[in-house]
C-alpha cells in the first residue's frame, strides 16, 4: 500500500460532492473514507473498508489524499498512476467545459519585468514585517498558476478558507495574507509602504491568535510565530517566508499545490476546506510538536543573509563557504 497526495485526488477529496464524483470516475473500484486524523483509528477504518469492499483498487480519504496498492511494488505503482491520471483527465475536461477558472480574471498582471521590479522593491519590507518574532528568509514566485489564482475574482472568497490537506498547511499556515495594494503602487518610499502594510500584518497576527485561542486544548503547545508564511500580491506574485531559503521555497511549492487543489475542486464542484478545529489539531498535534523538538538546532547564522564581496577569489570563496556552513544565506559578489 502507498499513501499519495496528488493535487488531482485532493481536489476531489476536498470537493463538496467528492463521493459522487468518485463514483462517476471510478464506479465501485474506489471507496471513500471521511476525513480522519492519521493514527490507529484510521488504520482500523482502512482495514474495515477493504474487508467490506474486497474488489476495490484504492481508497480516497476526504480532504487528504489517496491510498492504493497492488500485489507487487510495480503493480502498486501502475495502479497509482492510472487512478491519478483518471482524476487529472476528469478535472481538465471539466475545466475545458466550464471555461473560466476561479471566476475569471479580475485584474491584469504587470508584465514580467515590472513584476520582478515590484517584488524586488517590496521584498525587504515584507521580510521586516514577517520577522517581528524571528528572522525570516523569503522566496518569490510569479508562476502562471499563481498568477491565475491571485488575479482572479474568486481570490477573496477562496484564500481565507484555508488549505485542506495537512501536508499543505503544516508548511504554509492555514491561510495566506493577501496584500491590499495596487500592483503598480509607488514603492520608492519604503517607510511609507511599511506603515501602510503594518495594519494588514497586525490584523493577520490577531486573526492567527484568535484561531489559536479558539481551538487550543489544555495541553496544546504554546502558540507559534503568528506572522504569515504565504503573502499574495495580486498582479505581482506570491512571497513565502521561513527560516531558510529551502524551507521558504518548499512552502511556496506547497501553496501552489493548494492552488491546484482549489482549482480542481472548483472545476468539478465546490471547494471545501478542512474545518479550523481539525486543522489546529494537526498543526498543534503533540506528535508534530515532538518531531519539531527533535529537529537539529539551528546553526549560528541561520535566518541571516550575508553579502561576500570578492567571493570569486580564494579568501572570499572560503569566507562564503564558512558562512554557508554556519547556516547563512550567502550572496556571492565576484
């Protein structure tokens, strides 16, 4: 057996009409189990499902993903590919039939060069605002799928709902911050821009704190950094912030997966996010906290950015490598 989280399958698993859509695509060869947090009880439900449906080739777990199997590893692999391809084809046919995705385009993106110019100007400001609790490193994406979502009519409706799959929101937080800023805004006065955005960040922190207070249990870990991980700027692109470049890039990729899920769910039905209490119980699960506590300590220069001039020479290169080894994100100036 293998557990997978392909975007097409999560799109169906996160659809209001998911079980009916499953029947339409696969008939009786796939079964459905409603959302259940991973653990022993889910294992028992999977066992019972297979016993009651001995001829199925897989199981969809609501809001989460897909379980598939085979008599050999290769058979399992082929089975998984076929099931995923059937879901992908079904969704793309619906997209082609329905036309507009995410309600169609609401605003027009800046051209590529201007997007990079605006992103470059605002990135240090966003990094400073995101670093109110601890230093953060940023990443930027203006991929076509990102622009399709952030420029759409449905952005304001879908973004606050949050992601459905735990593998997504554990890395992205439950919902992004959407900037209320024109894409061609004048960013020449950095202090004025920061002051303009400060309230948006304060509102996001307050919202995250309210989510924590509402959903916490007596033994929940302390609230983590309330700053956003994902920041969407309509007309420009998506920023992600985390402890290092790799983690920020991965967060960006996972939110792109979440966009794909919302796109697919909206094409075939209506997107349904995981309830906030269920999301919290995963985000602050004691087993997740135990894993976090076992992670290696951050290196001395983690969350820092260093510029090394003369990095093409022997001494400069050695200094840059030393900083990298100590966790810094290094810019080489040759």
